């Protein structure tokens, strides 16, 4: 028997599955909801949607129009801590610009 044949014979035909990580608990998600008001400009809302929530310009304009027409819109769905952080950033921007923009967090 050649060395090559010996190597083949010594290899196992049993396929083993890699160990799977234990199931991780799913992180609860929350909706970040932006509310309409009569003072915050549409341009500012679009700016926040692009800068804070990383929406493209077309999506940001569409969301801004939804907020304007219906009074509110879900602008992101995130884990609670990240949603809270994004809301804090929006509030800082709004305070600096002197807008009363309201953004809330709701369980998804």
C-alpha cells in the first residue's frame, strides 16, 4: 500500500458538526418614534434623520413627510440602550437649535 493510500484509509468518514454556541437570549427591540410639532423645521428633521439615524436622503425626506402628515413615525428600531443614546443625541441637537422636537421610545 502506498503512503497516499495509507493516508486515505486512516482518515475518518465521520463528519462532525462544529460546536454550536448556546442560544443567546434575544435582545428586546424598541421603536424610536419622532413626533410632529409646529416649530421644528422640516430641514432640521431631515438633518437629524440623516446624521443620527444614518438614513439616506430619500428615506429621511420620506420619513419627515410621514411625521408631518400623520403626526409621528417610527424612525428606527433598536435595542433600548442604543435607542436611548440616539434620543439623547437628538435632544442635544434640538436644544442647540432651539426646537421642541419630541422623540420617544416604545417597545417594539
